[in-house]
C-alpha cells in the first residue's frame, strides 16, 4: 500500500495544509493574512465547492428544460449559486474543523489544518464561519420565498453532519442530504414550487455522494479505526466494490427518473433523450472510476474522488443541452 497523499512537513512552506495541491492559489497568490481563513474554507481545495454546486446546476438546467428554456433568471441563479456554494461550503468546512479539531490533530492528513496547527483560534474560526453564512444569506434572500425557506431549513443538516461520524456508520448519508439540498433549493428558485422531478434529482445526488465520499473515506480508514471514527469505508471494507456498483446503478436510475418526470410531458422527445444520455454518460464515468480506484491506495482514492467534478459536470452539460434543444 502506498502512503497517503500528504506532503511532509519539511517540504511544505509554513502554514500550508498537507493534502492541499502544491502551488494552489491560496498558498501562492492570496494575501498572507487571509490564508489561514481561506484554508479553513478549503479554498485551496475547490473540489468540495464543485460538488456542492453541481446539483444546483442540474436543477437549474432541468427546470429550464421543463419550462421552455433558459431565461435571464437562470443566469442569476447560476452565478449566485456558484458564489453561494463557495460561501456555504466554506462555512460548513469551518464548522466541521471547529467540531473536529481534536480528531484532526490525531490524523496525519489533517493535523496541519488551521485550527489544530494553531494558525487560527476557535473564536476566530467561529467569526469567520458566521461571516460566510451571512454573505450567503444575502444571496439566498433574493430567491423565491420557498427557496428561502428551504435554504434556512438546510442549516440543520449542516449543523448535524460533523457529529454523524460519532454515532453512525453512515456519515456519508448525512453529507449527501446536506450537499445535494441545492437541487431542491434551485428548482424552487426557478419554478416557485417542488415536484417529483427535483425529488428524484435530489435522491440521485444523495446516492452519488455515497459513491464518491465512500471512496474519499478510504484514505483515512486506518486512522479512523484508531480514533473511533465511523464511515461507510470502514463499514463496507472489502465489499466496497459491490456497494459502489449499487450506488452507480441507483444514481443513473434516479437521474433518469428525474428527467422522465420533468420532460416526458413535453411535445418534443429530444430534451428527454438528451437528458437520458447525460445520465448514462455520468454512469459511464462512475464505472471508469470504479475500475481505476484502489481502496488500499490513498493516492488513487483522492484522485478518483476529485474526478467526480467531471462526472457531475457531464450530467450538467447534457441537461443544459436539453434546455437548449
């Protein structure tokens, strides 16, 4: 088994995080005073922002496809959801680091994070978390009232998630519930209502999260076992491949169901066919991931996990094409 993708302390400039990509923009371009806070927000690792944003993009594109195409509202929804995803992912990661600071100090991959390494105090982190959440709220309050209510409701999931690993073997399920909430929120922002289609879309994202975060969790399974942290990686063990296959099938099925629920009533069959192709293309990428990943090699786990940005964007692009068809 190869070693985790952790840059040795002697090879890292002061303050950099061990598992962040070398030469990232935070470490090289951001003003020095802001770097600890940007690291708290995982701005040096943008994959989480992408994974939070992608279900929002799915919802905007599928809702537009179901209502006759994109409008100026969708331009604002796309831009604002990107900013909101950055801010809320940052606030959520800051909250996660506050609650997990003792666990992080015990794991090689995470002990260099700003709180356990002493770059930021807990009080400073709380202030930073609140500031990010308030900025995100300013965006949320421009949306339809139903979307605002959904956004406020999501805070409970964000608050609970860091504690899930303490009481369940399925913390990835709590992450899935929180990370895909944008599918419901942005559908409501576009249409002012909810229906079966966004519920299927939300479910597809939820199962997709189980897929990619199980892969991610295999990086830390040995340390997690030592400190008593639970995960689906530890639960599934050598049966992980079978579970990933089930998650793949469920993701594609639910994505297709969302497309059918939204687009079957349309007079033209082409938007639905394009959306279904997107579900299958995303599934093909997930199958490629399964064939590449080695759950006992943390380096490939991290690389395959990060490739889920591309998997999600494939579906988003097909849904956007369906809206333009």
